[in-house]
């Protein structure tokens, strides 16, 4: 098995977990945030830049790579890492989430999901076995079970039906999994705490080296998300990594960590950057705003890096003029900030003061709970 | 004077010039191609990448920087170099060309040009004195006289009128020029060889440390362009640098060099890159083409660089998916190729074999003359 996890310390103040996730040769301190490289590129950045603003573990999306460039091209390169020239660690999702959120004419059957490729109208069919097989070919270090991600407002009856099918899919995926890639299970159940518990316990019975919490950050309230995470904290095994999918604001990250989560991913920091919005140690900035027109300070004066040489005024100019260098700089800033935030969070866990640190972060990011 | 030129060798085979252009601390071997950073950024690239793919001398456009971010912001940064964090050499044009090509409701008077800012409808007025003053503030090492660039099909009578006005403008610009920046004169005259000669001789009388050939590569035939350059070769002073504005294909570059030109600029290599077209040592490639889908070779196998690790197949995928990393890689390739081409041209001049080299280049780029 090329992935191992060791829980090293539990914060006495918050219950948050500090651990080491070993992926091949890479020892990654957790909790971490993982940048998303949907189409085998973390948008705007080169591999060496991704290395600078990550802990070396990033995501790629199975659905996107399967549809384009397609598995023939990926196989020709012996996998996505070589395709994108990324020699650190990679995680792929199962494609399930995108089948449900991006495709059209979707029909779920016991066997798998029929859907139409929105790019060209092709009829496609994805099964749990096929998802695992594709992920074998993409060759990430961590791969995910094929699951259904039902809408957060799904009726209880539908949610039960969906969880049971996802459990059968998880078992089928595991049955065909025969590589040293770490295959994680995914817990679903919307905001129904008892169904989350049911999904978690049954998924744990199948036995995976790590567990993801799916179906959150999709429209539920902050309290609902928090309740689910906290409820699962007592159910998920302590000695396995937990991965909260699709979460990436400073507020949600620290709350997830306090809820016992070790890994996070989200397109938000890279997407927001392309809309001119950045996270800094001084809070959120909308860099296009007039207030930065004459601001000679770096984007984030407390976070020195190779982009510190650019003034806010210059970056504002670039963004207003749709210059690509501006998008590069803002993407770099957002990921670097989240890397630094997670480092500070890990330090606070080790020092048993994560709740104190959360109070400090609340002042900067103006959140309540 | 912070700019000096020394002619070192004339190719016995072709008459092309090899020289050293000293700009501040920088000794630049000529002929060179200068990448264009219109809005204080060479599109898609960071300053350190620009350094890798240039000889350290790049352009910025006075017209664009004057309109946005405007001189207040540029002055706040003490000039464009500090604004864009470029510590090598910079050249600015006068704004004249853009006033004629981009602005609306243009009215030329003896005093200067009235026009409307196409971005916001503001009425603006640019004079030779104002252009020089703006270029003082932008702070480039080499700056240009404010000229009119008449359409290539202008009638002879209009061309004479325009040349005479441009000469008066050149004189007025020189009269207010009081810094150590090198102010170059610009020769106009369309495709009328006698008018080109007239414009050149009168501009030389005013006396500048360098001379540009403007108004070419604007729709005239290759032969017409070549005739103008060759005609001016005998008129322009041997001991001053000659700069052919707006030229940047391999074919036009080598023909310009053979016509005695030392400096070139063009947006074409950066613009074409963003349209998926590249120059390589094997000729032009349209990287989106199906033929590259399974091509594992680097973009340019004969030009090793930090982008050689990416397969053509991967770059094709990035470009098809509008991924910014793809635009970065192609821009890098195009500028690196032109840098390498100019290095090879300089070597050929020094070895008195530029015509032989041109024959080799003709085979790669399929041009006739």
C-alpha cells in the first residue's frame, strides 16, 4: 500500500487531529488543503509553482480526464502524473459527482449511471467498476469509490435508497480494486445525522484505508454541515484519514479540522482568484476595488513569497486588463494563503490551542461560529 | 547617455550588421528581437520568464499605459520598470501608432492629435511634447519620437505633408527632451523610396542616437518592405542602431537583418501563441491539430528548455481546454524560438554566412525570397 496514515496528536483544546499521511516517498503533515487540478492542470500554474503552494498532494478529476483528453492519451503517457509532469502525489475523485452535477439526460440504474456527454452528445455509461478501472489508469495515489451524491434537499426515502446503492457500488468497486493505490470510501446521507451514521458504519464495514465525507458544502447551512462533521467524528475510525470533499474557505477549513477532518479540497481558491478575489492574512480582498489603485503594498504583507514584489496597484491593473499574469499571481496567493493557514492550524493543534487560533481567525475573516 | 551602440562586424556574404547595444549595465548583442509587453506585462509571462526568453530588452506601449493605469499610478511606482518589476532594459513607443490605429474620432492638427479614448469616450489630445513627457515618466531606456504613421496606401501628396509634419514633431520632441534616455527618430514614407530617403535624411539632420523604420508590415508586399529597408540601409548612419518596428516572423526578421536592421519588435509571437500557433526549429505548428494528439515529443525537440518536459499531446490538451498553462507554454516557446533564431543569425553574421543560413531557414519556413 503506497498510502499510510498515522495520527500523531489530538488537540486538547479542540479535539482536532494532527497526523502524518505518507504517500509514496512523501510525508505530508495533516490536516492539509489540496489544490484542484481538474483537467490535469491547477489552473494558471506550472508544476513547480504548484509545488510551492501545496504540500505536494493535489487532485485531478476522473470525469474530465476520461472525457478529454480520454484514456488513450492518458495511457500513452502512463498516467496523469507523467501527462501533467507532476512528480508529487495525486488524488482522483470517482467521477460520480461530475456525472451528477455536469452531465445531462442522467439515468441511475443499479448497474451504473447512463448520461450524455455535454460536450458532444455522446451516450455514456459509468459503473463503479469502470470508475475504478479508469482511476487505475490515471494512476493517482489515492482514488475514490464511485458514489451517488444526491441533492442536499433529497427526501429521506430517496436518501436511504441512494445510500444503499452507493454501499453496493463501494463493495463492487473494492472487489475489482487490485493495485497499491489507496481506495477511499465515501460517506453520504445529506443532513440526516442518522443516515450519515448508517452510511458511515456500513462503509467502514466494507473497510477502506481512508474515508471521505461527500455531499456537503452544497447548499446546506453552516450549522447543518458542522453537525454532520461532528457526528461523524465519533464514528469514523481514528487511525484512518478523513477527507471532507469540496471545502475550502478559511472558516469551513478550521471548522472541518475541529470536526476531526484531515484532508480538504476545493476549486474555490483557484476559481475566486480568477474573479479577482483573494484570501490574505488580513482577510478577503477584492483586488479590482478602487481602494487598491494606489496601494504599493504587496498583496499579503505578512506572507512573504516570490509574488510579494508586485504591488497591489500593479496586480489590480493586470486584473482590470484581463492580463493572465494577474490571474497567475492571485491563484498563487490564494493557494499559498491556504497552505500557510493549514500550517498555522497544524501548529495550533500541536500546541493544543486551536480554539484560540480560531478566535484569531474569526476576527480576520468575520465569521460567527 | 545610458544607451550606446557599437558596430562590430558586417557579414561579408550578406552585409548584415553585428553589434553591441549597451543599455545601462546591459550589453546586448544585436540584431535582436524584443518581446512586447503592451500593458506592462509580456502577456502570460512573469518577469523571470521574460528574462529567460529575451535578451533583456522589451517594449511597453506608451498609449496603453497613459490611458491605463494612467500616469499617476506609473509615477507612484517611479516608472513602468518598477511597476512591472522588470529590472532589465525597456523601450517605449511614442503612442503615435496606437493613436492612429486604435482611437476613434481622430483629428490631426499641426499642434498634435485630438482623439477619443475608445474605452470611455474621453476627449484626449496628444502632442509631441506630451508624448516625450509621458515617456520620461514611464522611464524606458529607449524612447521614440511622436510620429504619424499614415496608411500604407496613402497618396504621395498626403505622405509628403505627413512626413514634413512628423519631422516638425520630431524636432519639437527633441527640443523638450532633457533626460539620459535615448530618444530615437522614426523614418516614415510608406513604400515611396524617394520619400523614405527624404524622411531619413531630414530625420538624421535632427540627429538622434538611433533610428526606427516605421510604417512597414502594414499591408504592403514583402518586396515593397524589402525595397524600403534596403534603400534605407545606405542612408541610415552606420554607427547608430536601426530598429524596424512591428516585424516578427522568421522570414521578415532575417530579411530585415540582411537589410541592415539591428532591432525588431512584434506582438505576433505572443499573439499567435494565444491562438495555438508556434514557431519551432522544425517550422510552424498548429498545436490544436489532431496530428499532435498522441505526440509525446516536446514542442521543439531541438530547443531544449524548461518547457521541453511537456509533451505536444499535453500542450494540445491544454490549448483545446483553454487552460492558461497552455498559453504560457506556447508564448514561452515562441519567444524562446525567436531568441534562438536571432542568436543563430548573429553567429551566421560573425561567420560571414548569413545568406547560407537564410537558405537553411527558407527550407524550414517555406518562404521564397
